[in-house]
């Protein structure tokens, strides 16, 4: 049985430009100055509250789930990554206190920090492949109807509860700011196709969706 590999302490990055874009808050907006002042006050807090962690495990793809063109028993690498729950707790408290500017900023900054972990994971994935003499030929995406069972599969393979995660009845992770990944492994050590491509994702309403994707 393959072991679960855990990495902690990865850096997170928060881009002011991305945060304000996701909030649809432009410089010409009447509220821009208010959001900007609050952002500067919150930045250090958010960075200090992030608890980034990555869990990876090599396993076999299961039967009964559609994910890209993966076939049952293919070798895959699945992962869970998170920034923890502390920033979300701060955001929830802000909304409860009706401080909506602070709540929205905290939530969006947390999203930005989580997305930044995608790039921070690349050296970890390269190291994983190098140590095993293999490569990654594809980052895989589930069909909409199979998103929930795939979440369950990843949660169980990576012993989610034991590692501090919960999976709700609606198949949402707790901590909320958590993501999952599945990669197809190959014996070609030169292959390293790990980056997300929006064309393979069914979330067409995502504000971060790109019409042109970059290559690895």
C-alpha cells in the first residue's frame, strides 16, 4: 500500500490585483478606497492565519467514476491541499457582525491564497516524480455527475478524517478553503502536465476562467 505524503509550510501568495478583480471592485468604484484601506489592514492577518498543507498519494483509479479519459486501475496521484480554517472563521465572524467589507475581503483573500498553492505545489510534484522515476501526463477533471463520488474517493484514499478534514453530506470539504487534484501518472519522466486548464473544467461561471490556457 502506498503511503500518504504530507507537506506543510508552503508559502501562500495574495495578489491585490486578483482580489479586487474577483470582487469586481475597480479604481473608479466609489467603494474602492474603503476596500483598499481594509485590504492593507487585513493582509498581514490573512497571511499569518494560513496553515497550508498538501497531502498526496499514489493509487489506482476506481471503477464507476468518469474523470477525463482515465480507466479503472490506472495509476494516478491524488491530492488534497488546504490553507486551513482560520481565515474562514475570521470571515464568518465579520459577516455575523455585519462588517460586510471585511467579510468579503477575508473570504476573497483566502480564495486567492488557496489558488496560489497550485503553483507552490509544482516543486513538490516534481520531487515526487523524480524520486520515483515517473512523470505526470495529465491533470484530470471529473464529469459533473461524478464530481461528488470523486471527492469521496479522494477523501477516503487520503484518510481525510484522520488528517483533520470533514466531508459534508453535500460533498463539501471542511475546512472550506480546500482543493483536490488527480493526475495521471506515466513512466515517461519528462512528462509534467500538472497545471489546471479551464477548457477541461465544467465551472463556466468561475471568475478566474480563462479562454486561453497557458502550457506547462
